[in-house]
C-alpha cells in the first residue's frame, strides 16, 4: 500500500479546469488492483450515506467519460471518498488509477441509489453484503450515525479473492472504535466477517455459501436470518447480486426500494470489472 500526501503541485495547478470539477486531495494504492481517493466536496452537495454519483475524466474525444461510483465517505464528511478497481484496458479506470493529488476529476452532483436506510423497513439487525469494491457504500454507512441508531447489530460481510484486497475494509472497521464522532455509537454493535476465496485466511468461502451453510451464524454466535428482524443491503457484481438475492429470499426477505421499503435492497449501478 502506498499513500500520497495531500499537497497541490504546480503542474496540477496549471491544468485546464474541467466542467463540474473537483480536486483530488489524497490517493491510496492498496494493491496493484485497488485504490481509493478523496476529492473536494461541492458546497451544495447533499446526499444520503450509501448513495452514488457519476464521476470521471475527459476522454480522448474531449467528452466526459463517466461511471457510477458509490460515495465511500459518510454524509457528514467534508470531502468525498471513492474506492475503485484498476482495469488495465478499462475506458475509465485505466486513466483514473493514475490520478495524483492536485488533479481534477469530473463529478456530477446528483446522488441517487437504493442502499439507503429509507429503502428498508425497521428492523433490529442489518447485514452489509459485499464483494470487492462493493464495500464502498458500506464504508459510508458504517460511518453513518443513523446506522447504529436504527439497529442493535450490524454485520459487515466482505469477500475478496486475496487477503490484501480486504485491507481497505479492515483498516476502516478498525478505526471506527476510536472515531471521535461515532465510536461510542458503534460500540460492540458492528461485527466484521471478511472472507477470501483463493488465498488461505481465518474465514474463507463465498458469502452465499457461508449464509446457506449457517457457518457465519455459528462463527459469530448469531441466530439465522429472520424476515421479522433482519434487513440486508447487497453490492457486488451482477452474478453476486443475483445469487445473494436468491439466498435472502430463501430466508423470507423481500426486495425493497426507495418507493417501497421492504427487507433487503440491492445496488444495481455497481461498477464492475469492465470500467
């Protein structure tokens, strides 16, 4: 992991100003495939933790090349954080992965999304289910006070191929207990269950397998999912979303939306491996 300090370079200051531009304030490369970055936040931007916006850069033709990215920072943060995969041939991330502090990105300040508290019926236990960079909206929601005000327990299940790919989430979860704003709210409510699918680790296996086998419930000392009490949010690839939906519905949960809150919601705008 390498981190770039938040300083503005003369070269960056000389670059032409982009439309809807925000300035990069920090960049962290977690692995050769994953990086996160922070940018300035438009003063007028209001969003609910868990929502996404369109961000990007100018393409070779001079037109904006934009993709949907979940905001990984909470609604109260003064800056915006994003967590991204690096795709060598991806139209956007092949360029985005090279941004530096002081560079500008395009940000369209119209947040939307289904991974918000308003899209779920009241419950006592909330599950965040993510693979890879799908943890981004939950990075926002795990730092949102409302999450702990509404639920007695919050379980973050995050699966990656290799251990190093879990580091972003691990460091974030570890930092919460000492967070001056929400540390006391989090208390012992948050349970973190990271797994790998390729490299040996303390816990292994896909989220779907760990749910259907009951392993996660046994490991964490929890009762199986109950549609009366459990709520869930899902963010990953299309295949992952499809498989997890089947598992959740097997437990009796129903898919909700902003317009019709129910027991679980899925983010359909997640950016996949082709970006």
